[in-house]
């Protein structure tokens, strides 16, 4: 039987009828963008869902991150990690700043806080860590360092929607956090994002910057851009938000199935979840240790591809090694990130992936390793 292709993710979607109902409301209002009813409603519902007070919607996560950098007036050097999506590093560089790459922990792939202080110079203005795969950075330690050296902290929390530490949303740490609502993320508004911030003054600036710097009809305070979320996207968010608990519950089942089947395999390292953290089960990365597995990451990637299963090498290459930055940075200077990027493979995970499909993926990996073990 011909198998349908399985991609690394599929967008989480609400029932079409529910979206159509929202479209009718938009048609009746005749209001398509510029902070309309859907936009206001979504901001309110998100704050409630996340248990936070200060959040602004944006048209996508990347522009939200650039706007946060602008609102916090960062200058000079920004300490960050290269084990992330290109957006993180691009945002820093596009704002005229210099990224300074810190290595990651081998346990959770977030910034190694023991290595931050050595990278601080008189030009450093901020730390921009990534809650990669929804794994929580060492927020307390980052806070301490930021206080000690008077640095700002912006989290790339693109993967961390709905993640909390104890009872507290992870988005409450730092001066600001950016979340992405891109179609491939655990919660989507087709394209979209948000900034969660702390200081009211920063809030005012964020709000103006996403709408051309406009304060009132005749006052334009900043040379802002356009980063507003429209009503159609906000409506998609409102529909999807209702199903978040279901989406996350289903993802958890698949996540646990993967752990159960893959953890016993020699040379396959599955990433452990922190006991204190509430996860959103957004990604399932594995590390392939070639010496023990007898196969390397690329062989597993190819074997899955042959079966129409499209796992992805998130995050390879490191952003510091991207060809657009040729020779400017040195990926080998963050050796743990460098090695991790060579071994990591992110497996398909979305709420409509069936357990049978997950089992099939595990079986292909397991047979590949088994075959090598028998040689
Ligand atoms: C998706 C993503 C972004 C960018 O978000 P968009 O909404 O796609 O613009 C930034 N950083 C990371 C780590 C991401 O995964």
C-alpha cells in the first residue's frame, strides 16, 4: 500500500465551520486590520490562557523579535546561542548589532550560563537566549548575570508557548520574550507572534513601533514599521486557542510513545523533560551517537526519507555557520553546539500524527540500528 508522506509537522487546525463563523463576524464589522475586535479578543484570551498581563500581538514572530530589540534600545554586542533557527541571529544582525555566540548545555541545548560572563565586554548590551524546543533556559542564573552587569534580557521563546516553570509562565522572565504563532508552531495564527514585556514604557514603545511609530492622528513619535496582526489571523488564533489543551494532550501521547520506543535503542539519545517544567511537546529531537548506533544522523534521515518520512535536521547548520555569514563567525568556537548540530534529528510530531505512524518511524530507526548491530 502506498504510504502518504509524513512531514516533521502539520499545522494544528480548528474545525472549518468555526473559522467560517468568525469570517462572518469580520464581514459584518467591515474591519479587517488595525487592532479590531478579533485582535483585541485574542490579546485578552492569550493573556488569560498564559496567565500573563502584558502582551502585544505581531504579524509574525521574527518582526516581533526585531521590534523588541528596537524597543529595548540594544546597542553593540548581544550574547546569544547559534543552536537555533536563523531568525534569532538575523534579528540581531538586521538591527545593526553584533551577535556574540555562547555555547549550549549538552543536556537541554539552551545557553550554558557558566560561559556567559567570559563573553561580556564593555560593548555588551544584552543577552538573547533561546528556549529551544520549548526547553527552559536557566532563567534565574541569566537574571543574576543581567543584574550584575546591567544587561537587558530578551528571550527567543518562539518554541515556548504554554511552557511554564512551576506555576509561572516562562514568558514572564527577562525584559521581554517573543513567541511565534507561525503555522508550524504548537499554537498558530497562520503567521503571527507576540511580545511579552515587563516595563510599561517598553510597552508604549512596542505598541507605537508596530504601527509606524504613531501616537495619535498628528503625532508620530518613532520611525516605526508595520507589524500589526490582521483580523483574519487573530480569528484563526481564537479558533485554535480553544483546542490547545486537546492538541497538547495528543502531542504528549506521541511524545511518550517515542520516548518508550526510542530510549532503549543504543546510540539514540532522547531529550529529557524537566520535572519542574510544564512542557508543550512541540518538538521531538533525538541525538544519534554514531559510535554506539552504528549509523549516523544522515543515514537515519535518508532511510526515513525513502519511506516518505520527512524528519528535519533542526538545528543544523548552526546559525554562526550559515553561508550568508561566511567567515564572519566561527561555529567551532561553540563546540557543544557544533557537535549537537551534527547529531540532531527532529522527528515528526503534531496532534494528528497517529501512534501507528509514530511506531512505524521508531521501527525504521530500530531496524537500521539492529541491522548494524548484527554485522
Ligand atoms: C519560528 C521561529 C522564529 C520566527 O518566528 P516566525 O513567526 O516564523 O517569524 C524565531 N526563532 C525561532 C527559534 C523560531 O523557531
